[in-house]
């Protein structure tokens, strides 16, 4: 059996086609379509018509590609850039009408749960109590748990793209006072979440997302050509030094640094500030860069729990009352 996932993020649409034999999603094909939605959408603003057209084309291309690889219609979801748009329902209806694919938004807490599941399966039970950080374009997801699914999750509007627009728009490189202002905001919004993570005392901390992957490479982790099984550990002290390097350079020069791609160069500084502040406030000195994240979490949930949870997500989207988490409920209340 082959299943596929389409992930509509702030920068790209990504497709994963995987074999699902024996309960393990083994990728057989991946593809991506660069949209740069975040360049055309202000945080909380509507998605313009031309961006919707490109989104339709990308989802249509992903569905055709999945079919060529023998997978059924993909499980397609969109993250913060679509979720926070006031015209999201119109966008989702347009995609369904034009492509036949149901594209759904997930609450940030659900993104955290699914990403945690992917990381837990990759790291294994020996990782013990596990903390997770995931920096997207529009939001930061944080999770902690001792089992398969997290006991605690939080989603905060601290995405690298969102904060770059808010603090650094037109400032390249930004002045030091803006970087300090950004750090103050991140510290303020993370305070309660960080207190909970410190109280839980994780044995292992993992970081996922392209933002963390690129920052890890900048801090000296092995390059992607070494494959997913190479150990990639990023130290807080190295990330602190990287902030100084990124802050001193315009985006075009950042793209010349190890790991920093041109499309993500502008938001790399904000991502580094968020990542370092999260690690410092939670008392975590080292994170493992985990290759499995939300896409693998969606695949695993589908394999392990069947299709009913995704059907519930679809139903809630159609009613525009997306649930705070997939069923069965496993997330503890914030304290």
C-alpha cells in the first residue's frame, strides 16, 4: 500500500509518497513546488488571487505525481500561512473545486502533536521524556511528552517569516535595536511555555523544520548528503554565535553561508533568535535535528489509527470549526 501527503507551507508545497507496509512509512518519492506564499501574504492577511492560482497548480501537480507513483489521493494540509488567512475557506474551496483534492488546515496544536509523533518514532523510546521545537514560517510549535503522543503542546505566533515581516521589513541587515526588540517579544511570549518545559525536565530535546535544519548546518552539523541517519546535534552556544554572524549580513550574503538557502536567507535571523531564545529559556543546551516531522506524523497517524481521524479533520474544516486536536484526545491542558 502506498499513501501520500501534501504539505502546503509558507514557502513550498511538498509531496511525500511512502510505502506503508509493516507500519513504517518508507518514502519512495518526494517532490516540491516553490510558492513563496509568505512573500505575498502579510501575517493575518488574505491570500491574493495570483497566489491561489499557483497553489492550485502545485496541488494539482502533486496529486498527479502521487498517482504516477501508485498512491491514492493525498492527505493534503496547509499550515499557518493559510490557516490564519481571513479568506482561507474560499482558498480551500477553490483548491477542492479545481483539483478534486481536499486541502485542510490544522490547528497549531495539532501540528505540534503530529510533529511530536514523527519525532518520537524516529528517536525511539530510549529518548525518554521528549521536548520538541518546530519553527515554521508563521508559528512556533512546542511539545513535551513521555509516550507516543505529547502530554503538552503549545503553538505560538513566532514563525520566522511572520517575525521577519513584523520586525525587519525593509531593514537588511536590521539594526541591533530591532534584533533586541525581537528577542524581547520572543522571550515574553515564550515565558510560560518555557516554564512548563523546564518543570517537565526532558531527557532529550529535538528540533524539526527546514529552519532548524539550515541553522544546524550553519552551526556545523553534517550536510544533507550524509543522509538522514547521520547524527546532527546543535549546541546553544553555537547558535548564539550564528545570530551575530547572521545579524551582520544582508540576506544576499547570508545565502553564501553553509546551509542557508537563498529563499530562506531573509528569515534565517528571526529563526535563529527564536530557536536560541527557546533553548535558553527552557534550559536546553543541545538539540538533535530530527529528519521526521509533521509529514511523517500524518503518515504514521494514518497507518496506526486508520482514516477516521483524518475524516474528522475534513468534517471540521468543512464546518469551519477545526478541532483543537485529532481524536482520540491525548493532549493535557496548559498549566
